[in-house]
């Protein structure tokens, strides 16, 4: 090997290392791929769906009602749910109807009729949602580990917003 080919090899190797570092930084801090496990978000998301999680979004924008988010729960679990209640909101469920701040909240994304227990924030020890906390529900209300059971989630628990479904290909969607 001559000096020129060794130099080209070193340059190519350094380029490869830089590309790997950039990809890792993007996956750690900007975007990641995640998969739905379970049926708590049916019919919106089905077990096995592959999603893009935008980890950077909430560093620049507020969390909105209706956003589908991923958040950490119990150290090793990550859950995917829909944000329903924002700070200073009151939440209640009566006769299978969701009320936010005393008003009926229509959830056009729900495709099933559910029968589930009545709920009020006072059962979690709150009258309104405190600052920096959120009330989340799964779209499959009869089979979801969500704020009705685990309580409110904090902004620090939120990893990011589910932005796209990339698999299956026939169900590509932006959220």
C-alpha cells in the first residue's frame, strides 16, 4: 500500500465515524423509531405499528390537547397515549362522555363506543391539573393503562410527540 491509499482509507474511515456519530445524536436527541405494543390506542394505532417519535418538538412548542405522546413509566416502560388534559383543566367522565372544564369534549378520533367507569380528577387528589402535569388517555378506553390508573404525568416524563406512522406502508400517516 502506498501513502495515498492509506490516506484515502483514513479519510473514508473518519467520514464513516462522523456519519455514525451524527445518526446516533439524531436518534438520541431528535427522532427515534418506536413500535406500538398492545391495544390501548386502537383504532388509531394498532399493535405492531412502527412510529417516528419527535423528541425535539416540545423543546420549542407547547404540548397540545389531542397530541399522541410517548412517555416513560416505571423506569423501563414507555407508554403511548393521547393528551387530554392540560395544566389548569378540570377533567371528568360521566355516562361515557368526557368533560373538559365542564364542557362536553367531542373526540372525533374515537371509532368505538365504550362503556367505562365514571371518573373525576378528585379521585387523583386534584381539583385542576397542576402546572407541568398532564392527563392522558388511551383511545381504547376499556383497555388502557392511563391517567385514570397511573395518575397525571409530568412534563419531564414526556419523551416526545408521535409524528408519523411509517409501518404498515398502507397506513402511512402524520399525527
